[in-house]
């Protein structure tokens, strides 16, 4: 298992890329039509648990205690933690991951960025006669990761992003872990003979 230490740095604007147009996929048929398949994982250390957190969201929000959202886009930009409600426009293009579980997304066959990530320490949402209301406390995860899709890529493995936190959910360190060999058997069962190129994520 190879590890790459990432230094947490401020977000910078970079050259424009096209929107990734992300879509979760579960078989080779869904990953067709000129799309590139992205395979990766997100973990937190110590792991996220339900202890000390209040996660009460509407069923349609699909938010659980282990939900981690990665904001994606063609350009790097600053993200404000205080604006990260589940309805935020920041989440129009996102990876919807669960802690420690591999994700599989089809996207446009062009490079893009993992701009930032987020999970909720606490969230309470309810439906009222005036619409949906509630409160939330989001944790902003450092991003700036470059997804290096090259012409002709059918699928790429970007690695495991591991965020190290303290007891107050402050992020202290980020590592990129190479678990390509571990992920390959499941990838083969789901997607058959599609070539999976190793393309560990990079910072711009």
C-alpha cells in the first residue's frame, strides 16, 4: 500500500475545464457512450461514527452519518463552509460517497477537479407548511485534487483520499493511498474487461 502525503494549501483558481457531468454507475453498460469511469474511495481517520452527532435529514436528502460529498467542477474555486446546506448550488456536481466504500462514477472524458469535500457533524431538516427548514453544521474537507483523464481512458483509478481529523473535526492531514490491487477484483466483477488505468489524484 503506497501513501502520498498531501500538504493542505489554500484553493487557487486554475485554467478552465469542461463540466464533468457525473453519474453513478454499477455496470459496464452504464459506463458506455464516450464516458470515463472514475473509481476511488474516501475515508476519515479516526472514522466517522454516529457518536456525538445528530443526523436527522429527510429521506430525499439521502444523508447518513457516513455520507461524504465531494464537490466537483471544471474550475477551482473557493468554497465557504457556511453555505454548504444540502440544497446548495455547490453540490450540483458531486461525488456522493460513503466512508470507506468505493465509488464508481461515469463522467465526461476530460480532466476536472475535486474542489472540496464535506460531511455534516450535525443536520436537522424537516418539512413544514412553508417548505423545508432546519439547521446544519458542515465540515469542509480540503480539495484541489486534479482528476487526470486522458484521451481514450475508459476507466481510471484515482486512489483513496484519507482525511486525518482531531476530536473537534478539524482536518490535520490528507493522504492519497494506492489500493489499486485491492480494488481490482470488485472492479472486474462489476465492469468486466474494461481497462482500469492507475491515475492517482494530484493537486494543481
